C-alpha cells in the first residue's frame, strides 16, 4: 500500500514538474509612446527590426505596418506577427515548432522570447524621447 502511495505521489510530482513549461500564449498590445506617434512608419519599422535583430529574431517585411519575425534555436522555433501604426503596436503568435503551441498555450520559452522582445522594442521606442528643455 505504501509503495502505491509513494508511486502515485512521484507520478503526480513528475506531471506537475512538466506542467510549468506550458503557459498561455503571451501576446503584446501596447500603446506607442506619445513622442513616437509622429515618426514615419519606416522609422518605426527600423526601430522594431533593430530590436528584433539584437535578440536574434529574423524579420521579414510583409506590408506597411506588418513584420513577420522568427526566432530559431536548435530544437525550437517560433514565428510572430508584429503589427504597428502611429497609435500602438502588437506582437501576435503565428506558428511554432517544438514548443507545443496550440494557439492558446505554449512552452514557456516562447513567452520568455516575446517578453524580452517587448522590452527591447520599448527600449528602442523610449530612446527616441526628445531631450528635456
């Protein structure tokens, strides 16, 4: 009886340990900083592409205000859509390989990549802040 309880406990811990890796897909929908709203679309795109490139994302121009970006690692890859205009910008999940993405949940590696990219893009947008004075 005790062996059965121990085995059941070990099995549940193993399943719980694997569960931490899958989370809801993290998408971004952020307002564009006020001072960036007057920048031309190609300048906004340059800032986003620069942020992507610095983190190893490969970008492709799809249309004005729309980029496709792919992060590829040895066993995993993810492709996202990045949409932007003069009011806000968004990152949306597109596809993935090896991350068990089903559109609503995905391996947490994806969310880490997207959160890092979000911070880097925000940093690039904030770098355009005009000097005070």
